[in-house]
């Protein structure tokens, strides 16, 4: 499957969301960005929260191997992170199955 974000390399930072992610979940801006460059990257629509703008879930890992769940949207061709946190137990199991299948494949 072609990577729908292959040409997108820019991130839009919202100071309020960045501060919230750090205070609540201890996730930094660089960690959020790393998720999109490491494989496997699992991306799914977040239809429950997409009434005004289309949102997505990204499940991936940081350079240090921390597994994160990142909610984001695309604005003007840029990633805009809404929230980021450690993956839940269930999300980790699902993500680990992607790693076992093929660590180079984006699902």
C-alpha cells in the first residue's frame, strides 16, 4: 500500500496541545513526530471525532522504542497533533502483530 503521508514532512505545533500532551502523558513534540518516520506505522480514521475535521489515529513507535498512540489531523498539508499518549495494552498487542508481520509495512 502506498504511504498516504509520504510527501508530508511538516508538522504544525499547537502550544496548548503540546503542553497538555507533556503534562498529562509526558510525550514531547519530537516523540510525536518520530512516530511518523518509524515503521511499522498503523493509521486509522478516527470517525468518532471527525465531525468538523477528519482525524486519524496513528500507532507507532519513537526512536527509543516507546509505543505511542497519536491522534492527528491534516491541515494545509501538515500534520497537526491533537493528542499523544502511550498505547493501551490492547493497542500494544495489535501493534506488535504489525511488527511481527513485516516491520517495513505501513498498514
